């Protein structure tokens, strides 16, 4: 028999993972957009920061001829999948989120550093991705603190 206390805990934790899945989905859309634009050879309009072209065509925008955004899309898809599984009670999925999102935060910090101090230009889509990653880190850390 499940106690009411445990049911409340499960319900609140479920919504934390649903929130993480929603954020990951937004990140996935952002990363897929950048990947498709890169693969199609299209420039990305940058209305807010004005530095998208410099950032997205820099030598740092690809790894082994693969757009960096494609790696981001894979990471966001993984977070989306694990968050969805965790929302349905798969505890191991919730535990795998912490190191994955932690690695994503480190990569985002490195990429922010590159934009600020090496490329000296900012891409609004890259900054959105970094903000989503930080939000995911907060959400996943909160879920981890709740003990799930």
C-alpha cells in the first residue's frame, strides 16, 4: 500500500520531470534549427545579438565536420527521453539526468567563454541554448535533492 505522503512525493517529482522534458524539447527545437540551417548552408538571421554569422561559421562551430548544434540536439533529445521516462517512474532515468545535464552545463560554459573572449560575438540561439541548459540544471538538481 502506498501512503499519501509517498503519492504526493511522486506527483510533485513527476511534474519536475515533465518540466525538464518541456525545456529539453525547446532546446531540441533550437539545436535542430541550427543543425538544419548549417547542413543546408543557410545563414541564420540574428535579430537580437547580431553575431550569429560570426559564431555559427567559426572554426568552433563544427567537430569532425559535424555541426556542434547536432551534438546539442542529441543531448537535448537524451534529456527529453530520460525526463519522460523519469516522469513515468523509471528512477534510473532520473539518476542519469544529473551527469548528462552537468556535462551540458560545462560545454555551455565553454561555448559562452568562446563567444565572449575568442570569437567576440554572440549568437542569440546559442545563448538561448545556454539558458535552457542552466534551467535544466536547476530543475534536475531540484529533482535530485528531492531524492528521486
